[in-house]
C-alpha cells in the first residue's frame, strides 16, 4: 500500500486544505483588526490630550469616531448568525472604514497646515539630542512622515474584505 492511501481524508482533498489555510490566514488578519480596534478604543480618548484642550471642535468628533470605529473592529462578526444583521453590520463597517480613511487624511493635513502656519525656524538639535523632526537643511524642521496614520489606514481598509471572506471563504477564488 502506498502512503497516499493511509493519509487522512482531509489531506487527500486539496480544496479542503486550501479553505483551511485561508481560514487561518483570515483569522490572523482578523486578529490584527481586533488589535487595531483595541488600540483605537484607547487612542480615541488619549488623542484629545495631545491638543491639551486647545484643539478645534473636530478633534472631539475625531476622538468619538475613533472609539466608534474601534468598537466596530472588535465586534465578533463570526458569531453573528442572522444574515440580515450581519449584512447591516457589514454595511456599517464598510461605510465607517471609508470615513475612517478620510478622518485620518484630514488629521494629517490639518496638523501639517497648523505646523506650517506656526512654524518658526528653529535651530537644529544639539549633538546627542533626539529631534522629533527630520532636518534636511538650514531652512528649518520638516514634518515627520505620518507612519501611524498610514498603518492604521492600511489595517482599516483590510478589515472589510477580511470580515466578508471570513464569512464566505469559498468566494475568494
């Protein structure tokens, strides 16, 4: 007898192996989304403190939206059994993901504009000091790259298809 006849039935069917592999990948991506959701639940209220109470009104709206979107990301979509409720939650997640991208882009543009309006040419940091900004020449500080916002946008946009394909892994082909 060959080794192939002794293998379990699930290993002899590549379609089932593929679906199982995809489910593991989707579960990993979904856990990243839950992590981002938890981060946003903490970051939303803390982001208000970065303005030290002097921020515009939209920063309060942004903080509330961060908490709302964080709650959407930590919802257990796989445990929702009603198709009607799942579709509504999926639609809310889709719209909220798009709005989240606009909120983060607006935040980056507002901070950049605020910085440019209030920029005073500052001397470069002394030797051994760490600087928040990257200096390229003697004209003054340059804005750092908004790496956190870029990562959050990527992970936020990834969650809608992950939630969808976690429910329907057969549609990934």
